[in-house]
């Protein structure tokens, strides 16, 4: 056992000695690597270790310079480590470093630029005439008194070996003036500095060759100093943005796996400028050898074909789909109507039987039979009575002279500002409180031309009838109105527009009336319903209205020339003289008796209304010694009304003495209105206009108490009804939509072909044209949403239909265009231009842009007439884009640019594209963003601002819609 122990100890001594020997053998190498005296050892086996150590020191510079990079370049560098690795990650590509170690004989770390020198170089960039140049300031190594050979471009020097040089030193510039020689391949040596900086990935930095003809060092653009025959060409002398110098950028059609090797692109691949590897072309694209980009037009054509096919299917099948859906709905409506008729008939028979039983008890024999078409509508509201004491179920006519203002008089009841006193059911209440049970038929046929007759009536019934009314009863109301107005033959026909012929004028007039009849009003006001109709159509319309009057509806209408047959259909008559003065108001049966008492008789074979209107117009002189001006006074005196002061002159001895005595002062010209000055008149007009505007705003924003006792559908249901209506209208306007898409396709193809996204400007020119073109085309298309339906909205809003549901339904359907239009444009622009940014990024920016400009178009469509709206839609994007691309040093334009949506759209496009530029493009990216004043971190902010602009513009458009009414 003891012998064994001796052997073990004996063996331990040689092992320890062996470890000591190995450590001593390694120690010189370790000292060599750390002390940079490779020249003393010359051991080739140590080169990989030395290369790795130097590369690790270079990599550590990112940590040392991180704070300065974030502080000075934070707008163009988001992730310092990622962008540093994108430019200086030479892992597996260290051949240039090993070669340089051999060339410099081990003192490479004495020639590499320290952190202080790197900062000194990149702080020397200045801007001159839009071009970034490197202008290194004088320093301790290169100045007017000391200019060594290493100060020349492409050359560098070494520091003294006794000098302690640390690459991480970020404060002091070391002294480098010893052993000047051309820089190593893979490095660039700026003029005015005597150190070397590694070329970034994507660069090609070989040793230059002198062109004896031009004296220029190729492939760079510097010359050797004159009078120095021993001075040769070095390597690259500058790394700046591509607009300043593109000497070190790897050429398009080639890729540079390392900074000292350039390889032509093979077939089936493409290599952009500054590529480190070749990119495989997509399957359907064409890429020849040395291709700088891939031709992906085929994908654009495929996308165009797919979208076009989809549009053709929608265009050709939309009408068929609508027809099929309408047939199914018609069957369900017929079944509901049939069930409602049977139920109503059973109810009527039961009621008739009960009434007969009651009558028999008192000895009265009476048979009550009523058809369903004569069924009285069940009103939830009490009968509406106005101050003129119109009887419930009466039919009044208003016969004014042929003068303007009568339509306004009829319209006062439902949509305009009025003065005076209106009593409803004997109470002084706002007539707007009863708008849900008041129907107003305007003189113009305000009917949706791209809907059928039945669709127009059904929408009005859905939104204005009681929400509690069963669907079958609503269908029955619609059927009754269609039958009553004689519209059975055209119920499924489009009403028609200017471009597309539809039903006749008389039928359209009856549809115009039917829109109000289907809501079962208590009071129906019509403004010249027979204008433009022949006698047969007029009689048909008046008979329908007469039946409504017999059902308990108060009907009042304005007519100018009623025939004798129509005249006899009315219960009461109001005759108006010029100025709106009442000449007669009473029963039709007593009008001739009244005028006969004044000595005015109707000649034989003359229509009484025509004769009276001729007298009021002054065409026929009234008999009995009266003048036209005296007829209103006669009516006032006949009813005991006080005569206004300015009409006492027409009394002609009829007025009482008391009336005269009370008005002596008023008739004195010295105290009357004639004595007012121009300023007083102007002030009175201003006060009147302010009061009218106040009343108008109050009407729009202060909700009147609803006294109609009718609960119509709420916002959600009306929104659903509006969606259905607008959807049908858009499907029937598919041709216009397809034309919009085709224009966007052509615009995308033209701009994608002509306005190439240039690497030098990060694509700013092409994207500028994109912002203008898309803004212009999408605005003009969005104008149709509201500019063509203003009259329809004014009529529906006056009837109590929800403005919010109307606006949001239009905007909701426009979201389809917001999603599809960017796709059409990008399908051409992107695949014809092929920018570096992704298709998704470009689509998202364009999506937000279209959403924004659509809201702006709403404002123009609502606020302006169609022609000025189109002009502003064309002018605004051009002006805003010019403001957005102005010099950022100008404070005023920079401030105004923040309020231009084009600025945010253009910034989002350029940022999305700039993020794809790395490596040798890093300085180009920073230079371009600095020149434009953009920040990489603001991409999401740009999208948010565009969406915010769109939301705000929609609020403004809605505010304009509910405040701006027809003058």
C-alpha cells in the first residue's frame, strides 16, 4: 500500500509540471492578444483567437454608444442592438478582420477608431443644398499644421505602442501619426481621421485601384494627393447617405455576403442595392440574372382579376338577389295580410252582430256592413284640432292667388320657424310635439328613385307607425294605401331618377302622398298635390284623400286651380289675398252666399274657385263697388276682427268710430314706421335674423315634449331599417361603384409605373402622389353618400325619423368602400412598384387614410352644394400635401402641417418603408427621417391621428347635417 502511494505522488508531480508548462506556453499568446504585439509572435494559430477578441471589443461599442445613439438618433433607431447587429454583426464573416490583422502585423487595435473618434466622425455630417456630406473638423492628428499621410482619404495610421488605447474610450481622441498606410479591405478611413471604421453590412469596400486616365481611385471618387508618388489608393473614404455618395453600397443586381466580396445575383433571385444575400423571387414573378428587383406584376393582375370577378358577380347578381329576397318577403307579407284580413273580418262580423243585437233590443233595425278597405285606422292619439276649429275628418282647401309664399305657409306647420300663435286642442303648444302624427306632403316629389314604390312606402310605415303595431297590421296599412292610390300595377317598379326612367309623374306624385298616408296621420297637410297632374289623376288622388277624411283624418291642402269636381269634394275653403290675408274661411257650400252678399256673383259656366282667384289676382274687377284690397277688410268686419292700422284706409266708412278713434295716433306718419332711420331698420333686421337662428337651433337641439302618444321605433330599429334601405340603394348603384374601383385600379397602375419608390428618398415621391390621388378619388366617391339625399333627409327628419340612425347607416355602409378601395389601389401600386415595406403596412396606412378623407367628404357633401363640394375635394388634398412637405425649419408651416391629415399619412408611409432599410442604409434612413422631421416611433401615432381626424370630421358632418337646413 505504501508503494502504491509513492507511485501516485510520483505521478502527480509530472502532471502539475505539465500544467505549468502549458500555462507558460499559453501566457505569451495571452499577453500577445491583450497587448497587441502579434508582430512579436507571428503565430498563425493565434489569429482566430485574436480576431474573436477584437470583434468582441467592437461589439461592445454598441453598449458604450447606446446612450448617445438614443439621444441623437432616437428618431430613426428604435432598437439599438437590433440596428447595430443589422450593420455590424459580422458573425461568421470575419475574414476581412483576420486579413487586416495579418496586414497590420498585429497592431490592428492601435488603428481602429475608438468610441470618441466614431462620435467625432458622425457628428461631422452637415447638410448643404439638400445633400449630406462629411466634413471632419480639424483635430490633434489632422489640422493645418499637422497633416500626415493617414489624413488622406482611404489611409490610416497607428498609435504609439506605448500609448494605452482603449476602444471604449468615448472622451479623448488618441494620437495616431505612426506607420501610415492604406486601410484594410472591409474598412473605410475618412479624410481628416487617421483611424479605421469597419464598413457596415451591405457595403462593398475593396482596395481601390488607380485609374491613370482620370487619376481617380476606382470604385471610389477620391484622388491621391499630388506630389506624393509613394502614396497609393486605399479603401473607402466615407459612409454617408446614398444621395451624398453611393460608393460603398453593394451594387443593385449583386449581393455582398461580406464587405470584401461581391457576388452577382443568380437567375431566379433578385438583389436590391445594399443586399447581403440574394432573395428568391416569388413563383409567378420573373427574375433574370443580376436582377435588381422582382417583377411581380402577375400577382397584381391576379388580384385585379379576382376583385373584378367579385365585382361582376355582385353587379350581375345584386338585382337577382334583391328580387329573390323580395319575392320571399312578399309571400310572407301576403300571408300576414291574409291572416290580418281574416282576423279583421271576423272582428267586424262579431262587432256587427253585437251591434245588431243591441239595436234589436231598442227596436232599431240596421245592418252594418263594412269592407276591410274601409276599416277605420286605430289611432293611439287623440284627434288633433287646430285653432281654426276644423272638424275631425274634414277636408279643407287653401286657395291662394298665384304668388310665392303659399308653399312656405303650408310648410310652416312641420319644418320651419313660425311667428304668431298656434293652438292645438285649445292649448298653446309647439306643433313639433305632434310631428309624429302630422303628415306633410311637399310640392316636390321627394321620393327615393332607386327604390320601388312598395319599398318607399314600407320604409315610411316601419319608421313612423307605432312600434307596438303588429307586423301584419303594418303590412295591411301598406296594402290599403297602395290599393287606395291605385299603385298596384307599379308596386314593384323603381320610382326612377333623372338617369334611370321609372314610373310616370302622376304615379310618383301619388307615391309622394302615400309616404304620409301610410303613417296614419291625424292631420295631413299637402302642398299643391295636383300640380302637374291631369284631371283624371287629380280626381283619383282627391278621391283617395276624401276616403281618408271620411276615416277621421284632418286634411288641409293648398291648390291654385281646382276643377269644379275637385272643388265640390272639399268641406271647407280658405281664400287668401296677396300678402296672405284671409278673404274667406268657411264651408264650401256657403262661399257663394257670402260673396253674393258683397255683390260678387259667379257668372254662368264659370268655375267659382277660378272666378274668385281672378278677382284676387286683379284680373277681374269685383262688382258691388269693392276693390280687391277691401275684400280682406270685409272679412274682418264680417267676423268682428279688429282691422290693422295700415288697412283702415280700405274701410271706406265701414269701420266703427271707436276703431277710428283708437288709431288716430297710429296713423300719424310722424310717429309711424316711416319715421324710422336706416340704422333702426338694419338693427331690427339683425334682431329678427338672430331670433330666427336661435329658434332654428333650439328646434334642432332642444327636444320638444312628445304629446302625440305614439311610440315610434327607437334608434336601434330605425338603424336596422336604414341599413336595409341604404344597402338596396348601393346594390342598385353597383355600376357607379364598379367605376370608382376601376378608376382606382388605373390610378394605382399609373402611379406604380411612373412614380417609382426611390431608395434615395425612401419612397417619399411615390407616396406623396399616392396620398393626393387616393384622397381625391375617395372624397369624390364619398360625396354621393349625402349630397344626393339632402331633401330626403330634411323631409324625414321633420317627420321625427332619427337623424343619428340615418347618418350612422350611411357611414356603416361606406365602411365597405373604406375596406375595399385601398385594396384595389394597392393591388396595382404595390405590385407595379414593389417597395420595401410590406403590403399589410401599406394597406393599413391607406385604410386609415380612406377612413379619414371619407369623413372630410361628408362635411363637404352636407355643407356645400355638389359643384363646390367636388371642387373642394380636388383642391384640399393638393394644398394640404404642399403644406405637409414644406421645409420643417419654418415654424408656421410646421405648425400648420400638424393639422393636415396628408402629413400624417405621408409620414406613416415613409416610416413603414424606412423600417426596412438597415445595414449600410442606416445613415440614409436617419438622414431622410431627419430631413422630413419624422420619427420611427410615431407610426402608430400617425394611424391614430388619421382615425381621429376621421372621427372628428364625422362629428362635424353630423353637426352640420342637423343644423344646416334648406334656406
